[in-house]
C-alpha cells in the first residue's frame, strides 16, 4: 500500500505560469477579477467543422505509404477570426463507426463534404461554446483512418500521439486522406487534454506514458493500464479470446483486408498460456509512469468486471510514486461513464478541471479533496487524499473455526490446513452466499461482527501456500462484506443504472448534433453480502509472471494474488470475510484439470490497506463474539447474482 499526497502535489506549468504572472503584474482588484470559469460565449451553430489526416510515420498496413489517421475537429469560429488560439479536448477512439460511444451508442455522422455533423457525446456541445476545440480521432485501422488496429500497441498510441504532435507543430497533416495539401493547426495553442472511456481512456493513458509535450491532462474513465491485465491475472485467463479478436471487431473493412500480418502478430504474441511476452511489455503503460507530464483525473467503477480495478490501482500507485498531480472518482457501478450516474456533478467537475488544466484558471480545483467515493447509491463522500494518509497495510491471517472450511480471520497466525475442490460451476457469489456452511468448493475465513466501521482503501494482496492434487490449478481470493445492504446492481446488464426516456441538455445543439441525452437513475438491489475486492492467479505462474510451468501433485506452492483496488466500508454489525477458492465462474476460465487444493494456514495471509491499520482492526473486532455464526438478515436478501455477461470488448456499448 502506498500513501499518496494531496491533489495539489504539483500544478501544471501553464497554471503555475499564469498564477505567477497574475501575482506580478496585476493589482489586487485586477487579480480579483481574473477569470475563474469559461463561459458559453461562442456560437456552436457557426463553429468551424473540418477534418485533417495526420501522418503517423508508420506503415502498419504494408501498402508502402505512411499511415494517416483522421481527426475530425469542431472549434469556435470567433477566436480564430480574432487571431486568438484555443486549447483542445481530444477523444481518440476505435468506436466512432463500428460501435458508437456513450449510453446511446452514438456514431460520427458526416455531411456531403465529409465534415463531421454529429460528434458523439456532449464534449463538443458543451466545451466549444466555452472556447475549446474538440478533436475526435479515429484510431489507425478504424473509420476513415489508414493502418491497422494493434490493440494498445505502437500503432494505437501513435495514432493519438501524432495528433498531439501536430497540434503542437511537430507533425504533418493533410486536408485529405491521400492528398498533398498540408493542414496546419495555427488556431490552437497546443494545450491538449485527452478524455475517454474504456479503450479511449486507455489510449489517453498510453499517450500520457510517452511523455509527449503539449498533453497537459488526461481523464481516463474505466481505462486499461496494462493490456496483459485485461486478458490475464497472473497467468489465469480472464477471457476465451485474445487481442486479435478485438482488433477484428473494430477494424474498418479496408483495414481488415490489409492487416492479416498484424493479426498474426497479435495471435503469435499473445499465447493463451498466460505467459508474459514482448507484446505485453509494449502494451504496459505502468512501467512508463515516470514519463507522464500530464495531470490525471481517474474515474472507475469499483464493480467494473470488464476493465477491472487492478488497472486503476497499479496506475494510481505508479503515478503517485512519480509525483503526478491526480484526482479520482470511484463509483459503485460497473463499466459506466460518470455522465450516466452523476451527470450534473460530473459536467461541473470536468468543466472546472479543464478550465484549470488547459486555460490556467485558478478556480481552486487543485485545493479540493483528491477523491470522490460513492458509498451508497447516489451518496458520495470525499477524501482529502486517497488512500487516506492514516491507511496502513495490515496482515490478516486465516485460522481454524469449529467447522471445516468456516474459519476465523484475525491478526494471529493460524495453524493447520483447509481443503477445497475446484468447482468451475460456482463463483464468488455462491461462495459468499454459503459462507457459514461447510461446502467442498471453498475455504472461508470470517471476523466476528464488527463493533465499529472498518474501511478498506487501496489494493490488497493475498499470499497462499497450497498443495494441489493435479498438474494445473487456478486460484481466486475475494474480500466480502457480510451483512445486508442496498447497492447498485452492478451484475445487471446495465451495470448499475436504468436509462429513462426523458432527456437533459448539456451545451448547445444543432439540427444534426443534439446536446440532449437520456436521463438515468441508479438501479439498486438488496443484498446480504457484497464482494468488494477480488483477484485470481494460475498456480503454475507461482515463480514468475513470464512463464508458467506444470505443477507437481502433492508439492506445496506459494503464490501472491493481487486484489483489485477498492474503497469500501464494512459497517458496524457486519463481518469481513476472506474466501479462497478455485475457478471464479464467469470471471476466469477454469484450468485443464479439476484439482483439490490444501491450504497451509500458517503460510497464508491477506495484506489489506485499512484506514487506521491494525489498531482500527483491533478496535472493530474487540468485544465481539468469537462465533462466526451469521447475524440474522432480513427475509429475501441474497448476494448479488453473478455477472450478467462476460465482456471481452472494453467499450461499454
């Protein structure tokens, strides 16, 4: 666990320079009148709409010409006419033509001249009248761009980085896809902020990790930080397909006809063994966090079972290690955009963030709490720092109870062993529902009912020593809040929201591009237990992520599982549980065999980031009954059902 610094750890150069100039040159009365908020003073109806094709310098489709990526631009006309330059908000996406963006799956549309008419989402409608340009980039191999999709690799990242370079005068662009007439970005000051959900946000992470100059901030929403961790968890397969399937899913017909070589590279470079290969090294942005110059506003659903919050935790910690300015929102949803679960607050927060980071306005956003966390549906709290400064990693140890497989969880080392047999037909919700029963499929360890609230904040690990009966085995470890609650129904197909028919409007509209979007509300469910953090591993990768090996039946192995980042309060009266089991149904694929595993309790421990550390744990568990019997729960409460569907497309459409 890493204790982070406040949001104001440092401020972007533009903001710092602006503040210094104001302090030196302005009188107190003038400084008081300095702008704090951009206003919608420019015409969206009359905005300039144009397209350029930026040269990436790559020839991934092998046609003998460097690939050009299409960038569709909407920018206010008035500043250009007055010779004033504007900053840019950019969303680089593979989904603009194949699948659509947002809750309503909007796609780009064009007029007869090829200029964009509808730009998906609200960013252009809202920000262009406020003096920003919006740029929607088609990743290489998609929509109107050349090249091939390589799923987070060099081509994907260069697609967007080249546009940032062009906006800052360092790359070439043309007015048509095949022509020679140059296009110049004299209308912008080069200050760029990237935003996007899922794959789009992943590109923002990847471009930030190049350290490209001119990229001032990124807002990755439910984004990937390392593509290996999208497909595998320490060797355990999360999906039944690899990046070649995803590439084929989003590529344009033209690219699909040209990109067989790239598809083959994706197949060969990503074996289903779960071994780490050079392909994954290229797509690991965490290792390059030290290059990040941009500030980062991270947003993620804590129950996102598509882009799981391991991505959030490892990226956040790496950025913290390098002193990057950070802000974070954590919701109870699955893979959902904040525009669809906290709309008004999100638009305001994003507006103030971009004003501060791209326009240099001293609006105080850098002095506000670092984290916003949804504690219950539509009930939010803040934290000055995240995780809180008094968070400390606390070692919790499993122990024997009075029934097989129903043990204790405390600070003292355990002795003896517990045994379970992998059952691929069961998963974490089944285990939690039967936590107080001896069942053959899991080993559960439970605190007594808490006498005080206990807050888990950050990323946990679970180290287990197990002896398998077969040559292959997968392991799961989950943290569970045992007790009744009303939560967002993240397992529903809409992952915690219900879309209504009414609309609200956010910005200006034209006949072809409405700023009005369907209203949503929280979809809730009553539960008796909540799994709030989870992790998985292939035991054959016990010694190395690089390569798995067959297991020797009867031999003990020790492996550490990385659990997803979270911020969860186990309330007074509830119990905290650790469950260790095999295949987590619908969340990892089963191994090739069906092992029985014996857990050595003396060599097994969970390291959990608790606010208040071991002292808080002792205080919350002191005075409780030592019995692990379940408290009475209201009639009809169940654990939330298993995932509605297994995603293998990081888009949320």
